[in-house]
C-alpha cells in the first residue's frame, strides 16, 4: 500500500498510475509499483476491473487491479506524491482513510481469492 495526500489528508491507495507511450500494461504496472514503492514485482494475475463515480457530475474513474509478488526491494526515492510505502494487514488498511471505495473493494476481492489470468489482456502496439 502507499500513503499519499488527497486534499491535504493522508490516505491509503494501491500503487497506481498511467500507461506511457509504447509501454504494455504489464510494463506500466511494474514501473508504477517500482516508482511508488521501491519494490520490483512480478505481475501474477488480474484481480478485476473497477469503476467509481464520486458524485453525479464528477468524472468516472476506472481501475484495473492486479495481484503481484514482490521480487526485491530496490533503493529508490519514491514518487513526490507518495509519503510512504507500507506492508499492511487487512485491519490496518480498513482502519485508515482510503483514497476511494475501490481500495476496499479490491482488497475484498483479493481476500476472497478472485483472480483472472493475465491471458485476458491483449496488448498491441501499432
């Protein structure tokens, strides 16, 4: 988990970000996790696809969540917007302010064993 500021308040989130040009989804996940946590990981499974609209006139946020295994801690400065990366248990996560309800939903799905194969993803570049 990462601790980051949202509207001046410290919240928990899973590492997240965007896919850069000429980057596969798996490459983006690996890069974002490394940048935000300092950990090199192996992407193992798709956990799910999620969407969240905070209120009627707000943008809808889409999230693809993945299950990863840690490979090794790399000495690296974390992204500027990340206060801390931390390994937390379920209780610690749920007792903290979360960035969005999707953080809790992803955790619940993970704890119930919901996973999908990475073969569902088709990455093509022109």
